[in-house]
C-alpha cells in the first residue's frame, strides 16, 4: 500500500510546484525579451543576468544586507504594533455592537487616507527617527487588520454566543473557546493582508528621511538611473512580501486545522 501511494504523493508535489515554476520561467523570459528589445531605451531595462550581477555586487559591499536588515526591522515592528492593535480592536468592535457604532465611523474616515499622506505630519511630530517610520507602517496595518477581524467576529453566528452564555461559560472562556476559534480564519486573512500592506507602507516610511533601507536605496539609485540596482530593490520587496504571506498562510493552516477555508 505504501509503494502504491508514493506516486500520488509525488504527483501532488509536482502539481503544487509546477504552475509557480512555469509562471516564474515565463516572467523571466518576458523580462529578458523586453531588455534585449530595448523597449524603453538602451540600458533602461536590465537583463536578469545584469540584475543578478548587481545583486551580487551589492551583497559583496554590504549594501544589500544592511538595507535588508533595516527594512525588515522597520516592517516587522510596524506590523507587530499595527496587527496587535487591529486584532484587539477588531474583536472588541465585532463582539460589542455599541462599541462598533462609536468606532466604525472613525475607522471609515481614516481608511481612505493612505499612509504616505501622513508621512509629513508624523515626521513633523516625531522627527525622522525610527519611531515615525514604525507609526506609518503600523497605521496602514492597523486599519486593514481591524476591518477583517471586525467583520470575521461580527459574522460569528449568534447561536454560538447564546449557547455559551446559557451554559454559564465565563467571558474569558467564551473569548478563547468560542470567538477566537470561529474568527481564526478571518484573523489569518487579516494578518496576510496586513503583511503585504506593511511593505507598501515601508516604502512611504523610508522615503521620509531614512538613511538606509530598500526604499531609500531605490530613491538613491533612481537619481543616478542605476536601473539594475533598482530592479534588485523591487525584487527584494516582492520576495519579502511573498515570504511573509507564505509564512503566515502556512502557520494558519497548521494552527487552524478545523477550518477548510
């Protein structure tokens, strides 16, 4: 039986990794063709090989590692602050309609205001230090996470809550054993969306007076039209977002084993 099952396991792995590899191969081919054709002018679109060489040079001189550390620290701390506050407030407003009636209009007012619009104001208040950058990222993450968590908690069937109250379940156990498991898929979705927004807001934060970081390096390289270095930074941001999303999704699938979503 074990020998018969092995081919199906291999087919499953191939089916899951095949399409992403094909997509990556097609993207590289199109990228190489665009660079060779000079669609935007000579040298303005580097080839994949030129970009790889630029990445190697940036790594060798320490620029790539230093910028990566700075950006990861900012995005990680901003995400942690924003996600924690968003999850906490989302559970509160989703569970308490009266609180939601007070809070939701304020959140609906803030959500259309992009993080980049607040960079000058936050810089004026807190200067150009790390605290200001963390706040910009936390703001973007907080609003997105709150919305998903609030909606997930508010959609929990009222029968679950009534049954728990009828059985005399204490409030803290209703939170940990009823609300949290039921809303867990929404929390994971909120964190995945918030992680992506953290890297979007990171760009806005680092353009507001940083001296290191991926977005800062993009700005500097843009002034000298070093497009190969700029491509390295853009790919870094994409890979970081992809890795964060995959990590949260994988953790969610392992922890929320009772959900099929």
